[in-house]
């Protein structure tokens, strides 16, 4: 293991491969209006941490699967994440002009095209999942389970439900339980999906999938509390967006309910319980997933 | 065959079964914000012809498949159709206040919830497809092909691409080829999907799938030209919407380009070529699909 790349190298490598794959995700022989392709590509290529694809790849590799088998599903989850950001930014929702330091999709392409580019990205995510099987022999049963889980975790009872709860929360109905529902679904469910989809590609057992669900749930919640904290304390330059936006939009956050110290403590203890669950799963090589958990807890943007 | 139900009875029966299935499509044990469920159900239950589900069922039954095996996919395509209507009606798109004589989704639930209800319906369609397999043993390979085809035909190179082209057409760039692209994709592709998905459930051969693609393409185009015609000549009461809206919105239509007589002729000849393709497919019992083709051509709303 002496020539094992550092975590930073691993991160750069996977991010570059995912970004390369995303660039060519729309089949070039398809006859699609150029404005639609441009709008889809614009947001897909707008940067971001590529956290969810990283989790798909790291989970698959923790079982010894080839990275190429995981890349189409890694792209799928990034498409779903990207579509959700495009729709979240719309005037009818958060009405944001900037995202990651760039104009939001509807500011560049107009509202109608932005809505449709989001719709097309969500739809194309399912296409991309099927390609995993075509390209590298992931079984049809595993792929169907991945389709089923994405449709649950990104849909009404998952990410979209979390977004609706978040909107309603802005109208002043939030308590801590409600905030936890929002965090678990709006952010957490897609993180859980990424992990179990990668694990399915790697051939995980039911017990291992269950452990990864717990890992993802705790990691996702820690991630989102850390986001709440960074929104209050982070560096605007590093974050690529205005900090204190939650305060300005009167959004309630973990620090608002339990204070800053307890929030910091909660991130630590959730990260630890995530790692404990991962330890119990007995994966062939959980080391990258462990590193990701530590990395997320200590990030400053 | 003396006790074979009439086409009208068949139509009523299938429509009732599909509507019953749609009512319970969201699993009741799921923890989903009530406003989101209400918004999804509102548009799903707003009526409509249920044409696409009918095509799924009729295609599956043409191969001798059980109707129950086809119902989840029939619901899936209606969810996709419904989401597309919700998004089309938004202020940023067609800005319609009424649809089928009822207030549009965003007029009742607000724009943000309408966008998210559309997103959730699209996502849930894929969940529903997987349930076909769980419920009645459709093979994982067939279901994956159905997922792949829906993601193609409802996405960037299909329905969404058609919608983008339609929007751009309103800005005055349309010629007949462009209008045909719009009709083929915005309306036609989901009709093609319905037929081949039903056929896959019924165990169609590749040759039969290809024939059904041609049937669906011609039928879908005939259907949309008939819509153009009815918009100019139809009865507002029967249509459940204002007629001449295309004229008022300065949308170009088939009659605009080739005249009313030639448009009526085109509907007839496309319907005939659709039926010819169907005849060549040698299905065990194509009679309901033939009846549907005749019914669509002669409808007055």
C-alpha cells in the first residue's frame, strides 16, 4: 500500500473522471435543440464538489468494483443534484441570481428553458443508470433496484418532499423535528442513494446495504449541519456564495435551535456514528469512505 | 367473440381501472408533506382522456398479457404526461389558468409547489415501472428497456426537446419541418413509448416493436394534427378549453401551413399508414389498437 495515492489525489482523480464523463453524457447523435443542450451542460459544468458521484465511486470501489462500472450512476446522481439546484434557484423558489459564483441557469437561459433543462436532466439520470449495465455488466436486477431507490429517494418521499418541507418552513412552521426532516430528505436522501447505489454495483449484501444506509443518513445530516454552520461562519470567497444568507432569508438552522457549540458537537458525533456503522459493514476496503467522512467534517467550504 | 365488449365499453373499463390505480399510486405509508401529495393528486385526478395508459394496456393485451401487469406502466406514462402539463401551464411557459375546465395546478397550489409536484410525478413514474415487475413477473431486462425508452422518449431528445422547440417556434422561427419535429416529439414520443412499453410487457419481438414504433409515430402525428384542427373548429364545451387559442397565441399549426383540407387528408392518410404498419406486425390480437386508431381520427374533442 506504499504507493496508495493520498486522499487529495484520489479526490482530484475521481472529480476529473466524473467531470469528463459528464461532459459526454448527452449522446452526440441525438437531435436535441441546442439551447436545451447548452442549458443542461451549463449547470452540469458549473463546478461543485461532485460529492455525490464521489460517494458512488468510493462505495463501489470499497467492494472492489471497477470505477468505470460506477461512473454512469455517479453521473446520474450528479444530474439529479444539478436539476434540483436549477429548480431551487428559480424565481418561484429561492430566486437566486448566483450559484457557485456563476449566474444561475434561469438568469442565463430564461425561466422556461431552465425548468425544462432541469426536467431533462432528471429524466436523463435514469438513462444513465441503464448505461451502467450496458457498459460493464452490472446485473439487470441490481440496476432495477438502483432505479427504484433513486425514484424513491429523489422523489416525493425523498428530496422533493424535503424541498417542499423547506419551503413551508420558510413560512414559519419549523421546529427542530421539522428541520431534521428537511435535512434528512432534502440533502440526506441523495447521499444515502449514492452510497447504496455504489454498493449495489459492488455486489453488497442486504446487511451491508443497511449499514451503508445508516452511514449515509448520519453523514448526510452531519454534512447539512456543517453547511448551516459554514453559512454563519464561512469565508464568502471559499463558499462561492454570500454567507449569512440563511439569516437574511430568515431560514432556521441547527445553530438557531441548539446553538453553535452544540451544533459543532453534533457534527462530530454524527460523523463518529456514521463511521461506526461503516466499520460494522465489513467492506473489503472502507478506507476511502472513512476518509470522506473525516474530510466532510473538517471542510471549510 | 359474441360477448366481446364494445369499444366504448372497453374504453370506459380501462379508463376506470387506470384511474383507480392512479388514485393509490402514492404508497400510503410514505411520509410525504400533505401539500405535495395534494398537488400531485389534483392534476392526476383532473380527468383527461387517459389515452397513453389506454395504449399501454391495449398494446400489452394485443400480445395476450394480463391487464394487471400493464397497469403500473400505464400509470407511469400518465404521470409523465401530467407532469408535462403542469410544467407547460406555468407562468414562465404557456401561462394557462385553466386546463380541462379546472384551475391549473399553480393557480391552486402556487408556482413553487406546482414545479415540485411535476418533478415528483416524473420521478415517481420510474418507481411505478419497477412495480410492474414486482407485481406480475415482467422480466428485469424488459423493465430496464422500458426505463431506458421512457428516459429517452420523455427527455431531451423526446418530449422535453419537443417542448423547447415549441417555445422557440412561438418566437417565429417555425417552418413545416420544425412543426413536424415539435409534434413528433412533444406529443408523439410518449405515444410511441406507451405502445412499445405495453408490447414489451406482452413479450414482443424486435420486429414487432419496430412496427409498433411506426404505428405510434404515425398515430401520434395524426393525433396532433387533429388537435390543431379541433383547436380551429372544435366545440369549446367538448374541448374543455378555449378554442382558437393557437390563433390567439399566434401558434403555427398544420392548417396554417398546408390548409384545412390537406390537414384533414393528412390525418386520414397517417391513420391508414399507422394501421398498415400495425397489420404487418402480426400481433395475436391487434383489434383494440385498430379501433383506437379509428377512434382518434374521428374524435371531436
